[in-house]
C-alpha cells in the first residue's frame, strides 16, 4: 500500500481557499481602519473622517478588482494596489505627525 503524497504548500491541495483568505484579509484590514477611525473620531473629528474614508477605500479596492481577472490585467492591478497602499501609508504617516 502506497502513502499519498501531500503537496508542500496548502494552496496546492486546496487552491480555492487562497482566494477566500485574500478576501478575508482585505475585509479585516477595512474593519481595522473603520474601528481605528471610529476611535480617532471621538477626539480628532477630521483625522477620524480621513481614516474612515481609508476604510471605505480599502474595502472598495478589493471589490473593484476581483482576483479572478485572467486577461493580462494582473500587472495593472498590482500597480494600482501598490499605489493605493502607498497613498494609505502616506496619509497615515501625515495624520500621525499632525495629530500627535
């Protein structure tokens, strides 16, 4: 009796779960921005509104660019997501400097 050979990576045995994990990660990130924005909103309304807007942008990016696109737009999506992450990081850095 031969033993079944298991793949090295879990994604190789269950490739459908990787997309779900990615979607959940984007959702968790948006929820984290929303919770942080709500907490900041109490003491600094302008900064809180900006962080809440970032939460909506983070959630919307995932919905706007689903992972199933196979028509060669992967590089375009990667560039757009990279720019979005840099903008979010820049806004967060700016808020941390001005609010402190």
